[in-house]
């Protein structure tokens, strides 16, 4: 027998969720954490629930598929950056990348 369910949401008020959950009891809202907060808490051995220290990175690149051997090579950082810039320009010139300015939700995962 299940006694409780846990869902994550961006809602911060219980009134925003009543229509979605028949027996809704509570909404737990955590404060936003800075990277320095997370480092300090982890150094002190304090554990936090999964997901509450998630940071949004925007814009973020998905499916880059740049060769890791290029990054691990003995070449100088300047040479690695030049190689990366050439690779990006090549991808752009062949329409091999797409930019989404708006927030995007995928339903096929």
C-alpha cells in the first residue's frame, strides 16, 4: 500500500496544484541556493533532497558530439579553441545546429 507520492514542480502555492492532485496535502518550497551555499553545505556534510540544488544553465548545448580526443590532446589551449571555433563554424555553415530562443519542452524523452 502506498502511503504517499512525491512529485517535483515549479509551483510554489498549494492553490496552483489542487486541480492536478485529488488528495494534495502539502507543497514543500525550498529556497534558491547559490553555488557557494551548496559548496558550504556539502563541506559541512549536510545532505539535501535530490533536485533542490539543480542549477539552470542558459543557454546550454545539447548533443554537441565534439571529439573528446581533441580536448584531451597535448595541443595548447589556444590551438584547442581555434579548432573548436573551426568546428562550430563548419556546423553552422552546413545548418548542423539549431538555436531555440524560447524555453523548450520535449515530450519524446
